[in-house]
């Protein structure tokens, strides 16, 4: 840990609220509803659609695009590829969340085709997904970097490999631009006892990406998740009430970010 | 404001509870789960399906049909058209919620084809959707009706244009039969901080439509939304707990509507 | 009521937590999100997918498979059949929840084709679905068994007919191996005021089925539902808060099952 990057999360959240960006979610059927609730709670505006017949038009009217492959289907996959190509062509900020990457050939092929579009300035996943995306190079680097967590190395590798910002979430979150790696030690155990907390992070990143660059967008989103989860957990008796309190706290924080403190990212040696 | 229409919401809610209507929802993947929860909370019975192979049969066994195009797909669109044709043929009460009308060509075409079936005695949407549905005539009328809110004018126009009852929801809700326009000033700001509150109104309207005419169905449903949202907000700390409390309050109200008071509709000059 | 079967629910729940089984859900769009939340709350791991292109691979990596036909679609139906065949071939434990069986020809045909695979060691449904599945034999038995509840008879018939364990849920739950029938008198009325409580029971059964036989899996899951619902109801004001509290209580129980008591199954004469 050598220094603290300067990301003005409070300003970014205020800009989200003041611009109310339209975040086009192409996302899985499990987290979709709560991602929509979250988008509104933080003052942005969601649109969800997996229709191949309107994906390109939706990209056109959106301020940011989030593609999350959690529950693939023939039509959804076609729609996601159409959206990615359109986002690239129009220069719309776009995030890829390769949920379950590596679990099936379908997901591996879909993610490869999506990444080939060059549309994504930010790729986020859990540590396992990002490590698999990093592929052999991560393994090699793992040998080189004794003591560095595999997910941190993988984030750096993915950022280099796909010329993007990469975020690997987990007990510790890592974000990398391919040169530097930053770590956030925050969050709460109950984030692993609800489904979709990683998907929620994607929603927050997409909202932030509509008002700032990918690196501060990823860092702000994960700081917000960390801050909110710690407050929500204190008000809750288990993962059910915790999940619902998250929407209250997200709303309260984004209504008045200056009243809250946020966990800080640190530069790490990888 | 000249007079108050006589809609016996308490009697309508009691009839819903005593008849437990089966409400066939063809609805979007975002609000679907909570619309099912809501249907049960108020004492009705939901069935959700977007399968083109069973849509006609589902219409046949349902007491009311709600078609909400929020997340279109090839199969769902085909299923919705099949259901609309069947509802028309069988005379089943049916509601259209043209979510996102105007956002894409797909949605415009789908809504036009659905409306061409003549199946819908009630069309509901937010103010923007109803205004777009009203089309040029709304703009013309907007010029004519200085001082009238655009959504109120649009509701009247849509009711005339499609020979139905039209409801435009928003901070103020408007319902029109094409001659008169009624306004409801109720609700809570947090209804805009959760996803699907408009879809929920569609669910309530569909349940009421199984026991009464479209005009009192729309008015009762929106009065219920208004009453419940104000009570739920008082018991909540933000949009998360508010959303969950809504199900408690909806249940409490419909269990004993005589213990509650409801916001009143007023006739307005448009 | 003659005796109490010996099912060590506490041990089964501890085994779920310690092995963290991967439960592959092919389930309806209404309950899917909350089934994922529930799986994580009890310490297991969910994967949801209705993609026909990856169903076989998902079965291969899963510890148990749950097929719930609540919202059929062309691709989902194809995927479910693919998964059932693969589960049979690989000997993966699999549960069928024939939601809405009998409501449409599509559901009848789909369930028949799924059952023909011989993949399911456990078939669960509500009393109505299990009674319809039992078919004529249930009616005949109904004549023979004066005084026995139809759902209890149907569970026995379905278990015989499909050579499986059958569970019929309702105010009283029945489980049968085709010879004996057991009854559980537990639960709470609010389970009927939320959508998907039967689907949740399927999730719990699938998690248990990954560590034990179908009969104790079904009985443990329904005892857990009963215990949790009674505790959650005491902490709630209606079906909304009840639904959320269920996740807290499920988490609390499975974290420390020895601190809780569970409703007991009883053998009954059918």
C-alpha cells in the first residue's frame, strides 16, 4: 500500500443524481428486478430489455450500457451482441459482467464474441470469473508474484489483455488499469448471502460510467457498495432484511453523499 | 374540480377478496414477481406466463387479463397477440400497459397490433406513454386547453381514440372515459424510487376489472395505490422498506377496507 | 397417526452448510430471484439457467437439479428436457415441480415428457397438482379411503405411479414413498399470501437432496419451511415483511439448527 488514489466519489454520485442517466441493463432474470430498484434508488433511470429487435435502439437512447450474461438465452445472446456492436459504433460507455464465465462452453464463447467487439471500457466479475478470463497469463503471473492475491493479478492481466479497466470483486475488491492495481477492503459477509450483489455493483458502475471515466466509476461504485453494506448490516437481522435495507441506505447516501464516509482504495504492489 | 364521482372502492375490494379472481399477467420480467406477490396480498390469484403455446388457454381460464409489454421478446410478443385476440373473442376483460411506448419501433408496432385487436377496455400508462399514444391530437388539444396538464388531455384523447377507459399515472393520476376526466392527487415520491409501481397499478386494475367496469376499476386501483403508499411511507426509512411495507399495507387494507380512508377522485375541466 | 419417522433434519441442514452444494435451478421467472436468495441464505449455492445450449453442462457440474415448469417457454422447455435426460444418464439427483399441471395442454405434455425420462426421484407440487398427476387412480382410491384427504391419497398414488417420493404441499403437507404416507401440520397462512412459497420448498428439497435420500430431503425441507414460517410470521406485520423475514430466519436456522425446534412428521393411515 503506497498511496491513495484521488477519486471524488461524492462528486460522482451527485452528478449521477443531477443528470439522472438512463442505464440500459441487459441482465439476468435473477437480479434484473433488484438492479432496476437499485438504479432508481440512487437517482438514475433503468431500462431493461433482452429483445434482439430493439437492442440497438436502446443503446442509442441510453447513457450507459451494462451487459450481464447471467441467464443466457438464444434471443438474449443475439441481443447482447447487437448491443455491444452498437455501443462500440456509437461510443456509448459499456460494461461487461461475464457471470459464470468458464462454467459452460456457451458462456465462454459468448464472452469471447462480446469482447471481440471492443465495446467494453470496463470488465467486472468476481475473483473467479476474472481469474478465468485472465487465462494462462494469470497463472504465469501467479508464479511471478509471490504473495499477491490471484484476483489482483488477474484484474491487472484482464485490463492489459482487453485494454480496459478490470474489476475483480470479493472479500477484497481489486481494480486495475493494467499498470496499477488498487484494493478495497470493505463490504459485509451478507453480500455473499444474497444473490446478485455482484450484479448490483455492475449497476452502480454503469450509472457512474455515464458521468465519469471507467477507473473512478468502478472505484466509486465499489466504495458505495462497501459503505452501504456496512450501514445496512447494522440495521438488519439477516440477509433478508439486509437486502431490503440496502435500497434504503443507497437512497440515503446518494441523496446526501456528504453526510457519509466511504471506504478508501489503496494502491498495492502486484 | 366540480364534483366527486361515486366509486365504491370498499365494495369493489371486498368483491375481489370474496371472488378471488384469477388474473392472467403477461408482464415484464422486472415487475413480474412483485406483481404476483401483490395479487396474492390483495386476495386475488395470479398466473404469469409468456408462453405462446398456452396464452389462449390461459385467457380462457382467467377472470381478467393484463398485458404489459415492459420486456418484449419474440415469443412473448407472439403470446400477447394471441392472448389479445382470444380475450376479444371470449369477451374477457383486458388491460393494456404499453410500457416504454415510443422508445423503440418494436414497442410502437407491438402496441399498435395489440390495440388493433380491440380487446382492451382499459389502457393505462404513465403520463409520457399515454401522451405519446395520444399522438398528434394530444398536441393539438394541448394548444386548445391552456392550463390543462398534458397527461390529462392525453388520457381523454386515448380514451376517444381507442374507445376505452384511459389512465395516465404520475404525481397526479388522470382517468378518462373520453368525455370526462378525473384527477387523483395522492401517492408518494418513493413510488418513483422503486421499479414497477406503474405495473403494480395495472395488477390492481386487473383484479378490480374482474368484478366491476373499467372506469371504477381504474379509479379504485389508483385510490388503493395512493392510500397504501402514504401509509407504507410512514412506516419506512427509504424505498427498500417502503416497497416491502406496501405488501403488508395492501393486505391489511383489503382484509378490512372499511377501516381505511381512500383519497378521492375529482372531476376536472379539460 | 402411529409413529414418528426418524429424520435427522439438524444433521441434514448441517451437511448442506458444510458441503455447500450447487443447486441447478431451472425455474420460473416469478420465483427465480427469491429461490436464488434462499439457496444462499441456507448456505448452498445456486445457479439458474433456462438456456437449452448449456443445460446438459450445468447438470454435469451441479449437485442437485430442480426443474420447475412455472413459466414455460419454447427454449426453457427444450432445456428442461435436455437437463432431465442428462440427470438420468449421470445419476444426478433431480426434483420435478409441475407448477400449474393440468392448467394447459402444454403443461400436461411437458410434465409427461419430463416424467418419461425417469430422472426424478422426488416429485413435489401443491395438493391440486399432485391430485391431477395422480389421475384416475387417485379418484378410485378416494372412494376406497373414506376419510383420507385427497392430497394424501394422491401423494401415495403419484409415488407408486412414477416410482418416486411424492410430496403434496398445502395447509397440511403429505409425503409418500408409495407405501407409507406422512403428514406435517405446520406452516402459516401468509405462505399463501406470497408467491412462490411452494417453489421455495422445492429449493430446500433440492439442497437437501444433494446430501440425503429423497424421503428425508422432502421431509426436512418442509419441516424447515414450517419452522421458519412460524418464526418469521411472529416478527412480521403482513405478507411483505413476512417474506423478507423468511430469509433472515432461514439463515439463522441453518447457521445453528440445534438452537431451533422443528415441527414433526407423523405417519398416517391412508
